[in-house]
C-alpha cells in the first residue's frame, strides 16, 4: 500500500470513531451543561444568602437603635413627671418628641428591612426548587451518558485497535501531517479528487473544488505519494472507481 492508501484506511477508521463518539459527545455536553446550570443556581443563591446576612445585621442595628431611643424617652418621661418648672417641662417635652421622631425612623427602617429579608428568603426557597428540578435533569443526563458510553465501549475498543494497526507503517511525517489536519479539519482532513472533464484532464479537490494540477493528479494515480490540495490543504486521494477507470489511460 502506498502512503495515501494507508492514510485513507486510517482516515476511514477515524471517521467511524468520530461517528461513534458523536452521540457520546452530545450526551457529555448535555451533562456538562447541567453541571454548569447547577453551579449558576448555587452562585445566585450564595449571592442572595449574602444579602440576607447583611440585611439581618442592618435590621438588628435598627431595632437596637429604636430600643435605645425608647429607653431614653422613658427616662425623659420620668423627668417630666418630677419636674415642677414649666420651662424645664417644655424643654423635656421637645427633647422627648425629637427622640420619638428618631425612634420612629429606626422602627420604619427595621420593618422595611424585614420585608426585604422576607422577599429574599422566598427567592432562596425558589432556588432550592430550581436546584431540585435541575438535579433531576442531571440524573437523566448522567444515566444517558453512561448508557451511551457503555453502548459504544466494545466497538470503540475494536476501532481503537484498528486505528493502531492502520497507523503502523505510515511514515512519521505523513502521519503527523494527517493528524494535524484531522484535528483542524475533522472529516475534511482528506478528500477525493473529482473528475470534471476527462478529455481535458481536469480534476478538482473534493473538499474545496479547486482545480488540481496535472502533476498532482498524475502523482496520485501513479505512485500515491502524499498530495495535498494547494488551496485548502487537505490530503487528496483517488476513489477506487475513478482509479480503475483511469488505469488504462495511465498505462498509455
Ligand atoms: Zn481543496
């Protein structure tokens, strides 16, 4: 077998492996997406938890301030009861009313903060629901991934062995070129040459349709040396039918 024929055999195995892994890859991607979604829910919940923590501290502070003002008001009230001078009484009353306004402000703050905390706690509960639902989906995704992996396990082992066999005897440089192309172009790593016009000896690259040089086509037909499309870079090969129909012409 010439190098192109060897690479084509390897390419065919690679394509089968890709086809087989395709379904598993989709299942793996779906599973990874579920993990990502779970992570997102956890991050959102953590942010809300943090807010609740901060607001709880703020609410306690407001309550403590309101309490402090209440105590102060009670003290002033006692003083008012024992005072005899009208002027002192008026001053104490003014102070009492000023402190009451402050106290009311803190009480309102505490209430408003409490309302916010309650709203956020509802969100936290929703996150728990969302998480539970997402975990169900993840469970299905995991089972599906495992089933698909199991399904292809045997055939994949066979194909991997075939691939190793196909690689033996391929020149290192040609193999490296092929593997790089496979990584970048996937199933377009190799392409058949296509006959455009036999009479005028016109052939094109099966991948990008660029017209090929006569030298390239001749080399492929005669020696099967590694030939790449000058436009897209894929490794070219000649399909069996075309090679057979060309054989007499090649012998002339
Ligand atoms: Zn091409």
